[in-house]
């Protein structure tokens, strides 16, 4: 008999929970961040809130004595420094300046999806991936980031993400977390057993042409009789145009800026609004339980190590969120300096890819910073994604931001004579006279997007 020794080497990717926590926190608006921090504060005994009170003389002496005692503990073993904590150095409001209002407690889309995720039998890593996917679903139900982008951010194989994504796409509402209208409609039809049907083929092969084709043209395109094409289009029209389709109305939330921009001469300084977020540090009293030679049991020490690690993840995630948001906002200020110096009319075209390159971050990270978060500027409070917009060409060869064009249309309407409001054609002529090249139908589109009535309904008869 031959005895042999073999060595099998395998590489297994694992998803770090702290990475998920960091990404989730970056996505949170400040009020949600406050809730998360307070929950951790209540459940992790190693965390304590820093009170803004000057220490008494005896407290200072106690602190010095405690510091001497800590020299006997090898804190490096626990990757921890006594003075480590999340400390606020920037903008803080007085209590009377706090924003009023509370979020509705009604269930929203994200909680609905989280509840269904909890019912699946998943590994810890699969559950973390699921949470990450749900966190990247838009209010309309679409996935806002591609699978390769998620794989890059999480440093994990795309196949692992796709496996969890397929499960989530079968959640209620069917087709949620799909990557666009085509995929959403195809998922809905799969659930109805229509994978081999004509409607499925039409959506799969020609979804982008449907709004430009008649029933006759579709029949010719698919080489089928007109009545079959008509029935197929009837099936397609019966599907939900978006996965959510009017469900899960977002709860009204008070607008609280995450960032505050102050001007000092020619410089703009970005401050992080920490007024709501508790200042945290790690409770030094627990060091006695893990001091060398202490009577603490192994279970106690293991528990403290676990809670210590969780506390460090939290503090690091908060600090990383804060520094990332400030870096992104500083880059936006550089690109949109005209806005911050002179106001909304001087907003320039800007896309997230430009800022991503500027700060060497993923576009998905810029999207997280921008969505559902607000910044207080010298000209009012704006959602951060307001500063990202497409451009309109001017006759002088420069570009003007779409929002700036809307702002100019708003100003023209505001200054129009009440007894004879400007028609869309007249607004079009005024804009073109200013060098803003815009089609008349685009003026109508922008006016409707701004929810401004047509000229005949704006007319006011003066006495």
C-alpha cells in the first residue's frame, strides 16, 4: 500500500462586514445615521457618548491615574487606543436651531425588501450582499449600479452577487432590483411562464423601438400576423412599467443638510453637520476586564473583543463617511464655482464621472454621496445631486446647465406682464436672443417639468 501526502490549496473570497457597514453609512442621510449610531450606542457596552462638559479637577486626576494603570495593558493586542473616538470638530448647531419633524413609521420599499431577505436561508456573506443590493435600489425599484460595479466595490466575484440578485428580483414586487425596463418586464413575464412567448421575444429584442413602431410595423418586424402582434402588445402593456409602480410612497422626511458651506473671503469651507450625530468613544472602564492576569473568563474576554471590533468598525465608518462627503463636496465646489459665487443661474454642466475622476473614487460612491443628502449653501439648501446635470449648447460655443436654463425660464415667467403672459414660443425667442439654443418643444417640456401652467392659464386681468 502506498501512502501519499497531498496539499489542496483553494482561494475563497469573503466579504468584510465592515465594508458593507461603511458603504451603508455613506448612503445614509444624517437623520438615518443618527438612528443607526444611537442603536449601536444602546446595544454595544464598549461605546459611550462624549458629554460636552468640562472635567472637574478631581476627574482630571482620576483620568491621569487611570492612564497610568492602562500602561500595564497591552492594548496593541486589541488594536485599540484609549483616546480613539469619533470627535466633532466642525459645524454644530445650538438646540433652538435643530430641525423639527420626524419620519413617518409606515413601511417603505427598503424595509419591505429587508423583511423578505430575512426569510431566506442565506449564508452570512449572501445576506450581506443582499443588504448591499437592496441599498442600491432606487425608489422606482430599479438597481442603480451594475453587477460589475458592485463586484469591484465589494472585491468579490460577480457570480456571487448575481446569485443573490436573482433571488431578490423574485421578491414582491416582482422585478424589483432589475437593471432597467427591459429586464423588469422580462422578469415579470418569466414569473407568468411566458419565457417562450412572442411578448417576451419582442421585449428582449426590440424594447427600445416599441414607442416608435406601430402594431403593423411590429408584426412585420417579428414576421407574425397583425392580430398576434396586437395580442402580444396587449400582454406587454398589462405589465408594470416600473417594478414599484406607485407602491411604497416615500415617507415625508425633514430636510436636514449633511454639509454646510461657509465662505471666508474667496475661499469656501465645507463643514460636516454633526449636530445630530452623537460623539462617541470606546468605554475605557472595560479595560479592567481584559487586563493581563484579570479573573475575567475567556467567554467574557471574547465578548469584549467582539464588541471592541464592532465599535472600531462603527467609528471608522463614521469617520470615513465624513471625509468622503467633504472630499466630494470640495471637488463639486471647484467645478461649480460660478454657482457658489453668483447663484443658480451660473450652474455648469457636470456629470458624476467628472467628480469620480477628480477624487479617484467609483462613480457609485459619488452617487451614494449625492442621493438623499443635502448641503446648505450661501444660496439656500440643495440636494447634492442638484449639482450634477446635463448641458445645453449656447451660441458662443459654451455649455449651460439644464437647471440653469430652467432657472432662466422661471425668471422670464416671473417678470412677464400679468395681463399678457409669455407663450412658450415667446420664451423660446427670448432664450435664443440670449444665445441659449433651445427648441420650442423643449421650452414646453421644461415648463411642464417645473409644473408651470401654460400662458392662457397664467393670465391675470388687472382692475
